[in-house]
C-alpha cells in the first residue's frame, strides 16, 4: 500500500504533511511511503532525510497521484488532483468540509474516501490526532510574537534609571487552545492580560495562567456543545459581550481574537465603534479572518489602519512556524493512519468512534451528516 505526500502548492504554505520521523513509524506498519521531491524543504527537511527514514522520493507529481492508495496533505487537493487519484483512494487532510463543502464535490464524483482532520472528535481516545488543537497552539503563540513586534512599546514592566515603564496590556478574545496559548505567551513576555470567553467554564483556565477573566451575565444560556466548542448565541447575548469587549479594548495595546464556530461565520466581537474607541498605536490580530473575522474591519491577509489602530487578519499563521507545525501535524496524521492500517493494508471501519465522524465521503456518498446538510443532501 502506497502513502503519498506531495509538496504543498498553496501560496505561503511551508508545512509538510509527514515529517521523516513519522515516515519511519509508517514504514514499520508495512506500508510504502512516497514523497514528492522538495516537499519538506519549507520545514527544514531534505529529500535525503526522507530517504534515510525509508521513503521513496520522486519528482513525478502526476505518477505519485496516480499510484496513491492514501494521499496525505495539509491543505485540500485541487480539482485536478482529485481527478488524478484512483477511485478507491483515500485523502486525509484539512479539507474545510463545513466551510467550503462544495469544493469536495469532485472527490464525491470520483468516489474517493476523504477524511477531514478538522472533524476528528474531541474525545480522550483521539487527543493524539487533534490537529486543530495542534495548529491552534502554534497560531496562538505566533500571534503574540507578531503583536509584540508591532506595538510601539515593550511588553514587560521595567524599572529603569529613567523611570518606570508600565507593562503592555493585552486582551484575548476566546479562551480555546489558541487563546490560552496566546495568554500564556503574553504573560511570559510580561504583559498584563485580560481574556473574554462566552463559556464561563473557561474562566478557571484563564485565571490559572495569571490572566484576568472578563465575565458577562448571559442569563444561563448554553454556550458550548458536547465537544467543547462554543455555540452560536442570540444577538442580545452577543451585544452584551461586545459592550464589555469595547470597554476593555479601549485600554488595550494588543487585542487578539480567536473565536470561531465550526461551519459558521466567525462571531462579530469587535465592532467598528470599538475600534474607533481604541488608542493610537494599538494592534488587533484577528485569527478568525478565514471565516469572516471577529473584527468588523478585518480583511483576510490584509493590513487595515483606522485612526492609528492597525488590524491584521492572517489566515495561515501556522505556516509561518513550519518546523514545529509540521512536526505536530505529522504526529496527528500518523496517529490517525494507525487506525486505518492493519498488516500493511487499509481497513476502514466507519463504526469506529474516531474514523466514522471524521469521514466526509465514502463510496460515492457523503457520509457525514453535517456536511450533507451543508450540501442540502438527504
């Protein structure tokens, strides 16, 4: 059985789906791994590194696609790449099935089996496969470093002969994995950190990192689903949160927003009025730019300035830390593949409580109910 890894072609993408150390583990499962030449260079891994790990390296992308039993990617393959795969091939990667479900229609028409890493359930057994959390960890860390390099002041409290330099003030919106990593990183750099999340249960984690948790009375509304993700709230509840955010954003030097709802537009947390109320030199880094943004003025992958406030909305920040992002993702992928491989052959059990929920298409059918609903299919 052939597992194929291609060089990612998305602009700015430096990650690779499998690192050499993961190749060794897969070869030990009695499968063959084929890697496109140059696939790992962005993550500081050469073709020789892959050969030493037991992979075969090829420059023929078309032949690799045609021979693949399993194609492992970071980003969703193109329509042309789907068409070159065998009809019984398996594709595994970040496929954005809830955000862009129609983009998987070529895979459906081809009869491919597709697994979306972002649909892996948040259960104890699947923790080692949770690629969303892995990438969120990288993104939360890097967002703070970008913010620290952009704001016109230093982060820590400093006592100098010329007087005291007060610490920077950071406001983090959303206390999921990315938000918590942002809080921890900003605290390590010496900032005073406040954090907001609609889930009251997140307060304990925020406080454990030394940050101040901002609470708003939502009248006992349910704010998270069984998987721990935030759910959509009523407009009245959101308005209460926005008022609180605007009040605290007015004194912040850096605002990092991380709130997203799977398959929906990102919630609007920072209004235009809130931006206008911020002080000059402040920075907003909107990590929800790929799903509409948490800030009303965000533009994906663009820098926007309003009255001295700079707004950034990077959509692929994990790719700017390609070595560790690739290492984490590669381990997630390898853990998942270990569920599909038995004695060197594919064994797909859709009744498995990890494999089943993460499968999008199989045997010409959409087998994930949420994706089927997004495509208006029965």
